[in-house]
């Protein structure tokens, strides 16, 4: 059996209130954060980490993207090439993949 982690790299945390927890991580925009993620996956015996790209604006609130753009949430994805490069510098036994738009 193969273990695959499917991840996202965006300009916000997946848990909006997580910064309030004493053990909360607030450096989720840094290379070191993604290096730690890669090391955790590798130590957990994952075979592959895949990050997805986004081609469209999210419109899950009232079927309209304006709310997301106005508040800047989940609109921007980070550069996945930089992220997997950072992870690759800190790991040696996990495969890394990304989806990337050709446009």
C-alpha cells in the first residue's frame, strides 16, 4: 500500500483560529514550515506528497468569488516549485509532486 499526502499551499491557514492555541504554528508562509511538513510525512512513512494548484477563484460563498477576493482568503496559491524545492532540501525518501497550470 502506498501512502500519499495531498496538500495545499495558500495564503491562509486551514484553521483560521489556530493562531490562538499556545502550540499553534504561525509560520505557514515560510520554507521552514514546509520543510517540517515534509519531514513529518517522511517520518510517517508516506511515499508521496502532492500539492495542488488552482486555476479559478473560489466561489463557494453565494456562488460568487467577490467575497473571497475582498477578504483575500483562498484566492492565492503559493509557488509550488519553491515549496517542493524547500521540502526536497530537507528530505531524502519521499516523492514530491505538484499539479501546475500550463496557462
